[in-house]
């Protein structure tokens, strides 16, 4: 029995959710090596916006801050991931009395 996977393919080729669209656009750039202009057109971005997204993603990878794409599946999902992200962004101020 042959199945028609066209709708399944469309899920990846024409994502509707924001984070999914961003993920697929970044994947097309970093994994497939496609030109920004082509990717921007496919996913409905301005080329300059996509370029900024690529730069932000590179910075996130450098700091191991991969939210929203990755989160602990044992937690409460995206809400817990947001809480962890907020915690990681808080910088501890060094007080003059700190000996560390």
C-alpha cells in the first residue's frame, strides 16, 4: 500500500508556527547551505531579517543558549524552558565583599 506523504512534506516545507518556521529556515541555511535570498523567499522573511536571525543563532550556539529549539523534555515543556532561560540570563553581581 502506497501512502501519499504530501501533507507530511508540506509540514516541513511550509511550516506555520513561528519557531518551526525559524528552525526550518536556519536548517536550510546551515545544513543545506542554501542562499539567504532563496530561504527568505520560501519562508516569508526579509533577507535582512533572516541574516539577523542567523547571526543571533550563531551567538546562541556560542553560549549554549539554544532555546526555543531545545528544552528539557522531562520538565514542564516550553514554559519551564523559558524559566531556565531567564535564570541563565541573570548575571550575578560581584559584591565587594565576595572573596571568590
